[in-house]
C-alpha cells in the first residue's frame, strides 16, 4: 500500500517527543486529515492517550514482539483507510533492547517499515552545538532521518542555526518549538486521564497545535511523509474456533492496559469480547466461557474492588469451576488473596492466587521477556514474548513459565495449569498467534460443558 508516514524520534528520552507528536497529530486532525498513529516499543499508555484524547487510531510497532512480515502487516492493517500515519519513537533513536546495539530501537523500526524520520533535538542550553548533534546522528549508522525539528529554541537563534544544520547535514530543518511553560504533557502520567479531564486536554492540544502551525512547516512534514515507499505485510496464520465464543473482558479505570492488536487477534480466532467492570458490575456477564483481566491500576481502586464482594466471589467460583482465565500484571494482582493498595492498605481480593501483593516503591522487574513452558497444555505452549513493568510484587509469582531477559538472565514466572494463566508479564499475542487461538479454544470447550 502507498501510505504517507513519518516518525518523530529524538536523541534521548525527555526531548519532548510525546508533546510534539501529540501537537502534530492535533494539527493534522485540525487540517481535516484522517490519522493513524503508532508508538514504537511496548508502551500501551501513549496509544491509549492518542485514541482517547486526539481520536487517532493508535497501535504499537515493536520488532522484538514480531518478525518483519507481521510488523508490516500490523502497520498496514491499522493504517488502512487513513490519510497519514504518525509514529512516535521510543527512548533515544538508536537505543535498543541492549545497551550495546540498536536492535528493537526506533531506528530499527523505521528501517524495517521504511518510515522517514524527523529528528527532534532538545536545544535547551545550546545553539550551534545542536548542529553537531544532528550531524552525528545522521552519520552514525544507516538510518531514515529526513528532517529536523529544533525543540526549546528561540526564533532568533533558530534563524542563525537552521542554515548551518542544512548545509552541514543536507537535511531539511522543518521548524522549531519555542519553550512553552504553559503546556506540558510530559510531566503527567498520561494513562491516568479521567473522563472529566479529556476536554481540558483537548483544549490544550488545540492551543499547542495552533502554535506548532506557526513554528513548524507542516507542509514540509507532509512532503517527507508522502515520500515514504510502499509497504506490504502478510498476515500470520492462526486457527479459528467455529462459531462465536463469548469471553468476559475487564475494561474500566482499574483495568485499562491492553494491546489493541491482542483484542483484534482474539476476535479473528472466534472470540466475542464482552466488556465488564470489576469495579461496578456485580457479576461476570452471562454466557461467557472465559475471562481476560488486563493490566491497569487496581492499586488505585483497592477499596472499590474490595467492596464489590459479589464480583470477587463470582470470579473465585468460576475459577474453581474450571473457567479459563488469562490475567496479566494488574489483573494478576487482582486474582491474589490480598493486595496492598496505593495508600498502603491491605485489601481482600479474588483469592484465586494463594499469595499477597505488596508495594515495593521501585521497579521490581522491567523490560522485555521471552517466555516458554514445558506444559503442552499451557496457553503459551510454543513460546511467547512480552514485557514487564511493575512497582508491586507478589509473594507467589509462580514458576510455570521460564522467563528470559535480553541480558540472558532467567527466572520463573506465572501460574499456568492449562486453565488459568496469570502472571506479571504483559503478553503480546502476535509474538505467537497460537496464544489467542488456544485460549479461545479452551473457552469454547468450557462453554460446551456448561
């Protein structure tokens, strides 16, 4: 397909990628363009923010999770029917899964998808030195850098520095972003956007977009995007369960961290996902054959989750009765006997996992993991890839899965008896599409017996 696209990447985290990307997305929306957006890497918060506040169709692009063919397929599927795709990079442009190489980096994603890159350089405290930064990044290794934006720079310095950068690098400088103390999307935890905050955020983004229309050459950015080569990808093969299998899917303020591509794959495998709220609903939806508990913020809603006794009892009874359950991170925490909430209060939870979850005050495990299981009935039989990021830890993390970090470190993770699969890792189903098919099959078999 011919799809205009570009990536906003930066030399380092904290350079303003999220703010500038959101501002450009809003500016393009204000121009009447239909957008699709992507986030490099495993982060589910920025795509959620793009979808909820800006209204862009948003997904992840991660070349650790999938091979090149699937990566390009997922891009094409999400971009279909839109005018332009905007990709937000992750960390520093060349920073990958390991400190010593760029595998899995924003640069890697841009090369594998043929996406032109606009390098966003934080120029706070520098002028001509920013030219050296741009030149170094352009010449360091093979890349798709096609343009430059200078962040935190005054108009007068910009006028002097722009021609130097263009002469030294051959890249087009497509504008600058002045220091803006009244708009800051970097300082908030974007996943904590509540419904009553959305309009205020939309107003701020419209203001930001208006300013970027004045300081960026949006037409030049569109020209870079339109120069992207054609992109095609083949869908991976997977099984399909006959009929429609209803599966309860937790979706509320406590459970909101979900890879949308996971949900799409479940539906392709024959699932009908039935949303419900563990906070507000009194029991699981009628006629479901399984339960999915995604990650989120159960620790921020400990009192509400604990007080919904009927829901806790229903989930515990369904688990004891053999209903398949797939739970990760926050959902895994919710299945424990007890969980410490954000205020330090120990709350009674579902009691499916014999253990308690406590706050550690620091990341206990972080980063990509490759998972495997010796149990042929495991939902991840054949392997899986995922990501861990949590400040709470369990007294009973489980050892059903072997987890291998990029560093080579190994440890046990997860509870998986062939019916219930639960652990801290966020699984990416397209790393092995059989994950979704096996789970839907288990849920279908449960329904056939009940």
